[in-house]
């Protein structure tokens, strides 16, 4: 069930990436559709999280395993939550003129987030098969997250380059969007950290 939960988080990031790319091309209608699908994915992830929590209360697993699994699910849930928050900021910007050079910074990050969450999904998928591989794949999540950090700072620098072309209220929303995208990456890294701890305990 935890894998099903993560699958919805992956779908959320995939739809977020589609929405950012559509917005960058001025396709508000397609961006709206992706945002709508993202909200559906995030809602489904919440439903699965609640089911997992209910199942864990039945106590069929050792208490430490239950605790680890719940922590894992909560960290994965944060990925979808931050994607939802990012999509809300993005929705405000759909009918606003943003310089193409600045949009390109955001599409670069959103594409990297898809890569990051897929690496995380592979790592989680190995937890019940190959603990060493799960740990190894978790470091790939870290590698991608560090790259996203660099992309994040490049985007912040771009704010200065385009400062004269962006009104203050729009700048604030763009800053919020950038922050939410970074939090998606940080949530992936946090989950990868927990996976490494779990692989040690499970050996």
C-alpha cells in the first residue's frame, strides 16, 4: 500500500511538471487540466495515507516497523502536499506575462523533480527485495536533489536579471512557487534519508 501511496505522489509531480511547462508556453487551459489532475492525485494520496494509518493501528507489525512505515508514508505525503501548494501559486500566474528566460528556470526544476521522485520510487520499490539496492538508489535521490539546489539558486539569480520586467506582487507569487518546488526536492531527500535508516535496521 505504501508503494501505491508513493505512486500518487509521483503522479502529482508529473502533473506539476506538465502544468509548469504548459504555463511557460502560455497554454493556460492545459495547465489548468494538469493542476486539476494533480489535486485529484494528492487527494487520493491522502486517502491511501489514512488507510495505511488505520491498518497500522491493528498492530500486526512490530512496533518499530510500524513507526518506520508511518514516518515513510508521512514524508512521501509531504511530496504531494508541496506539489499541491506549488500548483496553487502556479494557477495564479497562468494569465500573467512572465519572461521566457525566467520560465525556463522553472521548467528545468520541475523536470528535475520528476527525475528525483522516480529515483525515490525505485528506491522504495527495493525495500522488500534488495536492501543494498534500495540504499544505493536513495543516494541517487540525493544527487538529483543537490542538482536541484543549484537550479534553485540559478532561478533566484534570474529574479535579479528580470527585476525590471516583473511587478512586485507577481514576484512574490513566483518566489512562493520557487520555494514550493524546492520543498518538493527537500521532501524527496528527507524520504531518502529515512530509507537509508530503514535499510540499516532491517538487515
